C-alpha cells in the first residue's frame, strides 16, 4: 500500500533536501591541452571529422570553405586540398 502525499510530507521533503544534499567539487579537472597534430597548420578550422568509411583519414573544413583531408598521423605537415 502506497502512502498518500500530503502537503506536510511534500513540505518536509523540500526542507530536508538541502540537508541531505552532498557538496560537489567544482574545481577544474586536472587536464593538459596538447596538440594532436603539431606539424599541421590550418586556417580557422571550425570542424574536424572522421567519416565512417575512411578509417585512416580526417577531414577539416575552414571558414573560407576549403575542405582538407589528411592521414590520421600526427607527423603530417599540411592538409591535402579537395576541390
């Protein structure tokens, strides 16, 4: 048998909730940013994608509309343009 929710039980739940809540650690996570492709230079690329069919290639699109693709190897120097 379920207990009925009365206004008193609802009020007690709202009053007890802050007492039972746990503190959340809001400090930044210890992360280090590193370049995945240090030798690759692209101009304003807003998108980096790996298509489902090409497992060893990455594609980028620049804000100027140029599409680049390159092998998924960090030593790659620059993208190969696709018209």
